[in-house]
C-alpha cells in the first residue's frame, strides 16, 4: 500500500489544501492520504488556533465523500508539541515492510525543514513529495529571480546532502543512502486559512473557499470570531 501523510494546523481546512492533495494522490497512485492535524504546532503561536477537536472534525467533514482520504488523531493524543518526526515514526511502526510511506509538503514548508526537530532523520526514513504551488508565497530561501526548482536543488545540496542528484526519469532527487525527494506541480489556489479567518471576523462569506459542511460547522460553533 502507498500512503501519503499530509500534516498541518488546518485552521481551518480549505480547498487550497484539498485540491492539491487530490492531484498528488492521483499523480503518485497513492492508495490513501492521511491528513494529520497538529495539536500544538511547534512553529506557530497558539493564539487564534481553534481547538484540536474542532479542527479534526472539520477535516472529517471536508473529506467525507473522498473514500481514500482519512484523518488521523496521532498528534492529538500525543502530549506536548507535535513533531513530524514522531508522527512518521508512529506510522512506520504500524505498517508492513511492503507498505510505502510518503511525507507530503508544500515547497514553503520543505524549504524550512532544517528548522524542524531531528530534520536529518527524515531523509533516512521517509520519501518526500514536495508540492510546487504557483500561487504560494515565495519561500525566504528562494533567491531573487530564482525558480522554485532551482531553489529546491540549492537547498537540498546545501542543507541536506551534496550527494543528492536529480533524476529526470524519476522526477525526483535520488541519493545512494537516503530516501528520494519527489517534486510535483499542483494547482495553486490562492486561498489561505488566515484570509478565511479574517473574512469570518469581518462578517463576510467564506463560501467556495471551504467545503460547505465546514462553513456550516464554523458558523454553528462560532469559530474565529
């Protein structure tokens, strides 16, 4: 089985999350994609973040009609900050040797992975799928005038290992001793959770930015006001 992990705050989940992940699932023939909401995101202040159970429920509502999407409470049941390396280890402990795990990240998140706990260990344990979303903000690591692909290659060689090399045939960076880093262009929807929360505070509609059941849940619970 080929399983993708997609983590984040999901505060709230929106179509900017869902459409690219559907494209990744199809492009990489993944059997399942697991959304993993964080409980205490180590890179974000807790102010303005909805309760973890509410964020979990919104994901459930958003993916209810997509049978090969699921949501995990792996980080919600774990005390302390939510570290992705612990999540990867948790999932790998539940899989067989025949299963393949992929960690899905946006380009912006990947270009900050050197700030993550035990970031070197990821490349010994799990393959990456790095999404290039054109509408996304430019990562700080990206040099002026440099393409996302060039930024990624420079980052991989500078921060991870100079022995990574790009394989055009496999559309990924390969290493003789480490896991591959795949790249994929996906539809970039200019939607952000910050924008959605701002609209809610302004009393404006968030229709067509989030699935309708999510919008109804937010309204019923009075979130982000």
